[in-house]
C-alpha cells in the first residue's frame, strides 16, 4: 500500500459555543474579520472566512464546550502585531494564557474564548 500525505493535516475545525451572537462578535473582533452566519443546515454555523475557496477553515456552532482549556487547541492566523490581537482577546471577554512564544515558523500565544475553548493566535 502506497503511503501519501494530504495537502493539509487538518481539513476542517468546529468550535462549540453557547452563544452564537457573542461568539461571532468575539472571534470577529479578535481576528479583525467577519464571520458569515449560515442557517441552511440543521444547525446554524458561523463560518471563518478564507481567501481561497476550498482552503482549510472551520466554523462556530451551538454546542457544549469541553471545559476551560480541556479541548483541542486551534491556532488562528491574525495580522501582526500579535500583541494587538492579544489585547482584543481580553477586551472581548477571553483570556490570554501565555506570553508571545516564538518558533521558527512564526509567533503565537495561547488563549481561551468566553466559553473556555482553547485557541492560539498565530502570526
């Protein structure tokens, strides 16, 4: 059997939230973008935007978060400076859990949203 790797290890992510309106505002403000509400399926979803159709992305959906910091950590791209996005996290009801961490690929910081979902900001 031939082994091959996909173009992206992750193909989609879902973030469970308890308040769609609040969460759309939180992520929109933190990321400096607008999430699109899609109510065509059985549950509403707020889609994270991408520049290219078919790019790896994800959505918010009404659900039960795993508990503060207990679920997987999704890293979301933000525009530099990273510190400005970190400030927007706290201004919008989330928490910044780490200082800026630099690695060869860039810099990131660990955070939680108002529901306690773990995420990283990445530049």
